[in-house]
C-alpha cells in the first residue's frame, strides 16, 4: 500500500507460487503421484545400479547388472519381445483397419453394437480369456476335436508355439488398436475422397494420398499403444507359449521372484522402460500430429 | 437460345434420379454448349445438387442418359470423367500445402515433376496468388484465397467441363462480388465450359451466358439472363428474382384481365388467345407513383403505408384499402416521391410492363 512506509512484507517467490489456488489444488495429486508412481520408479532405477543379489539400496553403485544383460544372453528375451510386438502390431493393423473402416463409415447405427461386442470381453480377466484359447488350441481340444469328428483329420497341437503367443497378443490387444483407428478414420471427410476421385485418383491413390495421411494420428496412437502393451506382456507367452520363448517381462518376473535378484530385475525393467520411452518420444517428436490433421 | 456458336458438349436426356420413394430430379432435358457459362439456379431442395453430382459422376441417374460429346457416360465413375468440380466446402486437402493441393491432379496423372512445378506456378499467378504460397498451409489462407486455390486445383486437372457447387455461398457480400467477376474473367481467359449451381439468381445473372431454373426436380425455364428476367415462364421464376407484385387474374375480353381478388380490370399488352386464368406479375421498378402514374392505362388508388431506403433505390409500400393488399413500388433515389405515410396516392403501370404467366 502506498501509505505504508515499510511496504508490503517481503515474500519469497516460492511462497507466492505456493499460495496460488491452482498449485494448492494440484498438491494432493502431485504428492500422491510422487509417492505412488515416481517414487517406485526411482527405487527401481537405484536398484539397477546396486551389486547383484543385494537387497540394500545404499551400496556403492556399479554397472555389473548392465554388463550381465549382455553376458547372460538377456538380449534374446529383448529380441523376442520386440519381434513379437512388431508382428502383433503389423497383424493388428491388417485385422483392425477394415473393421475400423466399417465402424467409422459403413455400419451406421450398428457401429455401437460392434463397439459393445468388442469392448464386452474386456470385463473378463485377461488370464481367463487366454485359458479359453488353451481349451481351443489344446491337443484333443475344441479345434482339434471338432476337426477330428467332422472331417476326420487330426492336427498337431497349436498350443505352446510362437504363433499361439501372437494369436493371444492380437486377440487381447485388438481393442487398443481398433478404437484409435476408428477415431482416426472418422476424421477423414468423405468430401475429400470424392474430390480426389473427381481429380482422377484411383481407389489406391485415394487411400495413399488422402485417407492414410489423414487417418495417421489414429494409426500411430493405436500402433504405439499396442506395441508397448505387447512389449511388456507376460500372460500370453506364459499361458499360450509355455516354454516356446521367454519374453522380457517373463525374465523380469523371475528375477524379482524366483531368483530373488532385485538388481537384475531392476536393470531389465529400466532398459524396457527406456526403450519404450525413447520410442514414444522419438515418434511424437518426428511426427507432428497437429500438422497431420491440419490444425496448423 | 444463346449466342454461343459451337455444338453441345453435354446433353441430358430425360434425366431422373430417385432415392427410394423420393424423386430428386425428373424429366430433365438440357443441352450445354461448348465454352458457355451455364448456371443452374434453384432453392434448396430443388434437386440442383443432385443434378451436378450426377453430371460429375458421384451419383448414377436412375433414368435417362448423360451424353458427353455424344458418348453416353452414365456409368463412368468420377475419376474417369474429363470433368471436375469445385466443391461447396472446397474440399482442399488439409495435410497438403497450397502448392501440393494444386499439384494433386498433375501428380495423379503422372506428369513429369519439373513440368508440374512450372504449371502450378503458372496457375498461382493466373489466380493472383503469390508464388511463395506454394509452401503455405491451406488453413493459413483466407476464405477468398482458398476459393482461388480450389479453382486452381480444378484448372490443373484441365477438365473439359468445370462444375461449381455453390462455392461462393459461405463468403461475405463484397468478396463474393469480387470473386464472381474474377470467375467470369477466368471463364473468358480459359474458354472452358463452366457449369455453376447456386440458389442466388442474382449471382447467376452476373456470370452466366445462360441460366436454367430448377423447381422441384425439374428445369422450368432455360434462357439468357435477360430472357429469364423479362419473360419468366411461370410465377415461380418471376418471384425467384426478387419481390414482385403478383395478381391472380382471368381473361376479361380483348387485352383485358380481371383481378380475381377484387374484380378490378387491367389492360395487358399480350395476346390472350387460349389464356383463361393465370397470374399478372408487375415488378416494383415498373410501377409509377404519384403524378407520373395519373396518365397511365392501369391505375389503382391506395394509401402510402411505409417507405424503405434500399441504397440506390427507395421502395414504397402502398396499401389498397378495400382488399388490404400491399403493393411494392420502387423509384431511383435521385427522383424521390415526396409524401408521408397515410397519404392517398395513385400508382399505375403501362400495359406492356405487366408479365402474364399461366402457372
């Protein structure tokens, strides 16, 4: 105040910042996230630098765990995880694109029914749904048994193979690809495709020049979601794959539980998080979503 | 018909389009001459959008034939037709720059990239867009610039006929006027056949060589702008141009008609052979008011009800007390009629200024 010769009491900048209503409102959530989300991550990172097989967080840091990822052939699990995730995303794109096109452009009022039918199984535990597939793929199971009775031919067990794992991954993560694709495709105005056709473009040219680039935000988000989910998946390889391959999430689980080697589990987790994070960061930096959908 | 000499480029024979039980277009016969600017005018729901979508190949007619230079093209898809349309929404590709938009038909046609760039730059300058716009995003362009980009893209396709689906309807009045004239200039420069649709007869008058008026799925009149204005074929066409005075009349002897509403009789300058009943249309600008009306053959007395300034003209509303009908009279602003609302006035018109139509 002007008539106060001493002036207002001095406050620190931090003090003023903390008194803003937005900061106060955000404080409980921030604390909760720090304790429940960031804290455990920090602990995992710290453990990855601890000597192998220790349970203490306060030893001299070492890179021994990172070296052992290479020497103990853990890169094989990484390879399988990346390979299976890549194949899964590719198959999901092929399977989901036509369905998403139908839901966005063709089914009309029936699109809601399809949405419900696809979303409904999500209410059942993933493991239970995968055991359903075990019963189908088992030797003398539903598929094999039906073929024997109807056609009299017997097929080798499909269970515990790499294709069975891929089937499980595609099946479980289908909604996470489908719904972003539906949104992506519904953002392509029909008049633009008509205009392209009017200017001489064939169906393939319309797809390449107009539909694909305009639906790209949905395609990228769906691919990213399903890639990262597949990368960290565990149940599909264990339940449908048996001993066929070991995926990285499997290794992480064994390191923490069976092997009781927390630093080893931590280093694998940190590497997986770093890979996925780098991928997301790279894609979203490289590809300007606003530019693609024409907001800028 | 019009002064365009060459033969028809596009011929429509008994075109019909049904959607289920609904008939959008029916019984349309039309010849469009090579190089002319033809405009289809009609209110919303008159079938003009359905018409143009059939002509560019986005809809198939359910009856009749479309002939392009004598070849039937009913089933030919849009991407195989040598025609092209500027959409009402313009349908510019948001993920492509201005230059890439204009380049699109050239790229699709597989033109050599170096030639493409030169052609796009030629079109940019023809449409009065700076060459630096090649890299610009289409969303950053103004409404008028986007119009020009859409037109440039259509011209890049080098169509034999260029169709326009009300592309100017979303623009403000002044910009629309400017672009109407630019479009007419482009038509003259390119010499291409333009087929335009709009709900504004005024817009059609400014640009067109010939106009076709659509009403409820049919073409009710085709003619030059002055034919449409001076000799409307029915009440709908006459009223479409703007406010008119319409009387329902019947024949009352040689060159005389009787107003069915009040029994007053008027002279007409038209052969009434075979005319039984119909409408007498008198445009507000041919009606005289005050002293200048007193010597005219057709006169009515009324009360000045109100006056409105229309810019270059002044419109008067005159109430005919016994029937409660309001007449519209217009005069140029620089020859005003001095009176006050409530005063008795005489209005009148020359017999040759009345237009008789049957329906």
